[in-house]
């Protein structure tokens, strides 16, 4: 089996104003592990990408964007393009976060347009998938994850998969304090990996793809989650807003 370097993302969502964002970024440059055993990215709100980018410049922390629009330019009021993000030093983008799917109404087709455009623009992509509570209770977890994975990655070439990370984020675990058990999360990750191997690419590519877990990951549960064989780090919301918590999760992921 291929060994995968864990990848931890801090998704700040629509939180932290200027001074707070700058403070947190400064604290992170001082407290995050400098080991090369984990990749780390932070995703501030759009308005503060430039400020935060300046603070983390020269560190190993990657600057990420929470969203973008896939068209290169034009009459798309309110939207931000990939080349604008590149200008700001962004090298990694979240796509298909459940809040965009379920609150803003993004479809699998739009998610796929964004994946293809971001890969073309040489961004690292984190494609988020995950089931709602209703879908889980109906026994549809693996079918939903497989559908979102296959539709999201439609048309992606095998050689582009080195730029892709998946994030399994069960919707019912996001911001709720409820975490998938390590066994449930591992099972979902394994099924996603099998979908990559059997329905899209091959085992070698599937084994190399990192799959993060997201949904109330905290310092206290990161170790058992990241200890599962198919969990390769995390996508962190609430705990990413505290430098000490985020640093602890990164340390844990690096030490697995
Ligand atoms: P929480 O860690 O707050 O549950 O958020 C997870 C998430 O949505 C990260 O993208």
C-alpha cells in the first residue's frame, strides 16, 4: 500500500474579521509544526486572503480559498475567478463543501465544472463529499458518497489526480459536536477509495489519493480518526479557529 502524507485544512468559513484573521494567521506561523510529515492549508474568508497570505508567506502553510467561480472572467457579479485567486497567492481550493451544496444550492454539475477548471488552473483541489443524516439513516451513505465522487470527478484525467484530495464530511457531523465513529468514518473512506479504484481510475491512483475526514474533528478525537488506515488528515472547521487546537490536530496527523 502507498503511504500517504496527511493533509490538514483549516476552513475558517464566514468567521473572523480583519484583525482576528491576522492574529490567528500570526499565531499559526508561530505554533504549527514545521515537520514535513503533514501538509497544512488554511482557508480564510475571501476578504482577508491578501492579508492572511502576506502573514503566512514564506511558511509551509498553504493559502486556500473556500470557493470560486469556474469561468475565467465576465458578467458574473459577486464571483471570484481562479486567476484572481492565483494573484493572491492561493494554491488550494475547496469545492463542493456541504454548506455550498445544501445552503447555497450547488449541484454536482457545478461542482464538476469547478473541479475541471481548478485542475486546469493548476490548483490543488479538495473535493468535499458527504451524506445528510436522513441519507445515513436510509442506509445511503456509500451510495451518496460514490455519486458525489463520480460526478464531481467526471472528466478528470488520471494524471490530474495528483492534484486532488477528497474530504469526507458527513453533513450531520459538521459543527454539531457529533463525530462519525472512527469505524464509520473508515468504512466511508474505504468505499470512496474503492469507487476511485473500480469506477473511475485504478487501485494505484486510488491508493495515492488522500481522503480527509471533516466533521467536529478536535484535538481529543483526531488521534483515533487519523489512526484509521484510510483517513489521511482532516478538514477542520470550529477547531481551526483556535491556534492551539488546530496546531494540536496538525501535530497528531503528522505523528500517525
Ligand atoms: P467542524 O469542524 O466545525 O464540524 O466543520 C467541519 C467542516 O465543515 C470543515 O470544512
